[in-house]
C-alpha cells in the first residue's frame, strides 16, 4: 500500500533532521520503500510517499525520528488506482 507521511519538524529544525539523515540514512526497516518527498519552503512540514504492506513497519521507522519529528500516516491511492476502483465499483 502507498502511505502519505506528513512530518512536522519540531521547532522547524531541518538541520537536525538532515544531520541525522547524513549520519544514519533513512533507517527504513525491511518492507518499507521510500517513493518521493516534498518539503515546505519554510521547513515546517515534509510530505513523504512510502510503500509498505503494514503500517506497523512505518511506526517502527518513525520511532527512530520522533525526537525530531511528529508524524501522521494516511493510506492513499494513486489517481489511476482510485479511478479504476471507481469505475469497477460503479453501478451500470
């Protein structure tokens, strides 16, 4: 499943996050794949798209960052997948 991860940088401290990333990498557990990410220009939030089969794996990953970041997780569909589901489920 695809999961949109919204990260709120505590104290807008992107430097601390970047430093840890450079030292340790993303620290993803097996079964979680990074897809892409976007950061607000004011460094308040980061939006990451991840792929995993189990949200518990994302919770394991986020525990390594929770001193620097507050997390929210939202399972999402691509537009194509949503459209396909809509058209399949649509009554005739």
